[in-house]
C-alpha cells in the first residue's frame, strides 16, 4: 500500500510542477504598441471678437485652453465662452483681467484635447 501512495504522490508532484512551468512560459514575453488614434479636428474661424470652433469631435468639449502673449504689449488674458449652447460647436473671446475685450497685443491660443 505504501508503494501506491508513494507513486500517487510522485505523480501529483510532477503534475503540479508541470503546471507551474507552463505558467512561467505564458507569463514571459513583451508587448509593444505603436501608432496613434487620429480624429478630424475642429473647423476654426478667427475674427476680431474672438474665434469659433465648429464640427468638433465630442472630446473637444473638454479641451483646455492656454493663452500666451508673444509681444511686449500682451496683457494677462483669459478665454471666455460666449455661446451657452450644449453643442460641441463653441465660440470664445479673449478678455483682460477686468473682463473687457482685448484691444492690443498678440497672443497664441493653445487647445489641448484629452
């Protein structure tokens, strides 16, 4: 009887070792992703009162707007949304610290979408 128990325990041990080795082989390797996901951008028009973005993808609603002055006359500014619709199309204007529309300076507007 003890011979049968010994043979059974050896068979179980070998089966478990085989499972452990198979798991190690599956876990090795390397994955690498390259490329990009590209969506069409907004149609942007610029005017004296600000800019408009039409036909934007849905994620453009959450765009971050950064504004940098590029000359000595640039004032601290912010972008204010002038349309209150729930659509993806958006209209903005640049205003100074008092909320008045800008009348001087040159600025670069940077839109960052998620």
